[in-house]
């Protein structure tokens, strides 16, 4: 999907040392610093995991990490709308096991929550491409609302780049919520993050959603790009430029700049009914993705 010979929309101006800081979200957290911020994030989402009807560790591929956790409404149905969540962790940490935090609010409304696991680096190569079987199981659901956080937002954005002709059918993705994501991988090459990923520049460019934006088709879903006030300037830049790239290609996209949150609690708060992202991600109306922003 990369345009041959294309470059990132803006070459990083920061020196490598500054990039290390810009792409270390815990250094920008307002509540806690360093590893303590990461641990608080893990504990928050783990506490919020719902006590609901579940189907855990459902395989969708051959990799050890390629499993789904499903949180299902009590009333049986073959047509659950599905909130599909892809976790972050720079493609090398975290897991689906701490990704059930959104289930409390949604399952009560008759919405299934699907927490996606994937093989992480150095064992997995998810950052280099979205495996075809991740795309394949999306075809099983009707009324999909796709959500990704950080590296998970990158993977969700890559799903939007997928050429579905090889599958013979297009999944029913009605909306995408991309939260504090990475859409241009080239700056990552110059940081500690790439130690485990070992990406080349060519791989980074080929798998940067910023360079994979296609012209919107009539069936293209609505997209909400959300970023935290206390995300780093680089994370904020990436969200702003990616949303603009989508808009320029004809996508229905909104950029939501959330005040008083950082890279971690911007996603933790999805467990709260009154949180603005909890409202806009509700699949009860496809128009909520845009209408709540106006």
C-alpha cells in the first residue's frame, strides 16, 4: 500500500535523544512517572474486567498469542454488534488479558466486546503487517466498531488500509475509534522501541497508515481519531496529520483532543459510562461517532 519512493509526510526534526523521550509515553504521564505509570494502567484495566458471560482464549490463528476474549450479553443472539478492541504496548508488551475494561458498560447494552490478542515482538511480526487471519475473523461479525489504542490504533488503522478483494467480501465495519495512535513508523526506527522490532526503513514505510491512506469509497466507515492533552507532541502531531490525511482522501473523520488525560487514562476511562469516548463509541447509532463531536 506504500507509494513507491514515498517518505513520511514530515521528516522528524527531533534528534534521536529527543525522539526517545517523545515516544516514551510514561514520561509524559501526569499522575505517575516511568514504570509506575505503566503498572497503574495495567492494574486499572485488570480491575475493570467484567464478570460477564465469556468465551476466553478463542484461537483465530496458529500463533500462541493469536487468541480472542469475548464478553457476551446475557441474552443469546446471532447478531450482536461487536466492539473490537486491539491493545497497545508497542507491539511487544501487554495482552488481551488486560483488555476487558470496556465490557462493563457495553455488555449491559447488548453489545459484545472482543479483546484481540496477537503475537508480540520479538516472537511476532504484527508491527510489520496485519496478519490476514486478523482480517478474516472480522468477517464473522455484523456491526463492527473497531477500536485500538497506541500500537493497537496502528493495527486498527492498517485494517482500514486492507484490500478486501482477496477475501471476496468486506467486513461490516461501521466505525473506527483510533486512540493515541502511531501512524508514521519511521520515527520509531530511531528509538529504543525498535530494539525488539528490528524494523528497516522500508518495512516502516510500507506499514505506516499515514502512507496507506486510500480514497474513501461510499461504504467507508466513519473514523474518530482521539488524542490526549498530555500525550507527547509527537503523538499529538501524528494524530493531527493522520486525521488530516484521511479527511483529504474523503473519509468522514473527526479529531477529538481530550483534555486532562494522558496516554494511559485516555483509554482506561472507557470503563466509565459518563466518559466522552464511552459515549461516542456506542454502536447504538453509527452517527454517534461524528455527532457527539459537534
